[in-house]
C-alpha cells in the first residue's frame, strides 16, 4: 500500500472493487452451473426437473423429499432411509456431475436450493435450476449415506446393550444355580 501511495497512484473506490468482484463471482458461478448441466444426460436433467412437479404421497413435491432429515433409529426408519438412498441413487451419479466443483460451491448452491421451495426454483433459469437441484441431490445423497451409517451404528449399539443386559441376567441366574448346587 505504501508503494502505491509513494508512486502517487490512486486506487478505485470500494464500490468499484465490489462491483468487479460481484461480476467475476457471477461469471464463475454461471460457468460452474453450466459445467454441472453439461455433465448430465438429458434424461438425468429431466429427472431432476420432475422433482419440482411430481407430488409425494403427503402432497408435497418430491423436491422436498431431498430436504427431509433422518428420523430416530428405529427399524422402520432404517428401512425407509435405505429406500430413500435407493431413490436418490436412481437420480444419477452426482459425483460425476460435481467433478472439479469446489466443495464450498456445492455447499453454497445446495444451501440456496434448500432455502428455496419448488415454486421459487421453477422461476429460475433452467440451467440454474438443474445445477442447484443437482447440488442439493449430491448433498442429500451424502447426508442419507451418513444418516444410514449413523442409524445402523445406533441400532447395533442398542442391540449390544440389550445383549449385555441379557447376558448379565443369565450369569446371575447361573450363579444362583451353582450356589444352590454347592449348598446341597
């Protein structure tokens, strides 16, 4: 900064830098969204766009299914989560779509899609729609896998705890029998 002042140069105002940064950010985001769009097949794109139109059994769009968090670690919730993983995997290989996209950008785009509802996303340009839904699908796929693993671990931990309690009860019962036999 001192060198700039010594040379008698003036820097543009903050608003000028802000506008430049905004323009560059927009260009980069458009490029990333187009890259995601181009790595998808037309069938995959149509499948993602259908999420905004088709309704689930509860009357909400299938897009909302991507946003649903996991429920408690019950066997029925585990089976439902496994079905959801199959459904998300059927949408396409999101790792191919997100190839060479920074994790931070995926998170930002997924967050934007998560904050919007289906009717808002329908107002976006098609390429932006598809890219945002693809990022949310990618995040949902990762989240469902994590939730499935966590739920499995919790279910196994519950079974182990019950098994240890049963084993302790059996040991106590056997000890009583042994002591009764020794007493006789």
